[in-house]
C-alpha cells in the first residue's frame, strides 16, 4: 500500500521559516516527479514547486526566491524549505509523487499557518 506522510508544518510568524518533509513508502515504480501543492482556505489546490528525477526545479511565481524544493531519492523523500513566509502562504500543503508509469500519489496534507 502506497503511503505519503508529510511533516514539518505548523504556526509561524511572518518572516519566519519552516521545512516540510514528505516520505513515501510502498511505491513500486521509479519516482519521477515530486511536487508540493498548497490549498488555501476557500481556494483550489495550486502547484507550489516541482522537482524532476534529474533535479530540475520549477516554482510558482509567488514563491520564487523564498522556497526551495529538494529530494533524497534513496529515502523517497522530498523537502520544501520555506523562508520569508508571508500570511498568504497559509494553507494545507500536499506532496505529490508521480511514478514512471504515470501513477500519481498524494499525501494527506499538512497545515501551514503564517501569522501577521
């Protein structure tokens, strides 16, 4: 059974930092992309950052220069370092993994709250 477990969320003041982690277990095929999404209250789930198996990264414009995505393939883990956090970064953050045959897997989500 595939399971993705996020950790590292919480409450932080504006300007602060958090580091999210997501570790996967039970995935049979090679993991290609690893991504983070955010769903703010009352809004759709939006892509925050993606990292490919080759290490290429892509970020939403709103987080460029503040967030950094990285991965540890040996541990099936993806990280999101979030610096200079803003109240508008508040939301539930989900990790998403895509394997080489096109299957996609979601974590259960973790709350990040940035107070002003």
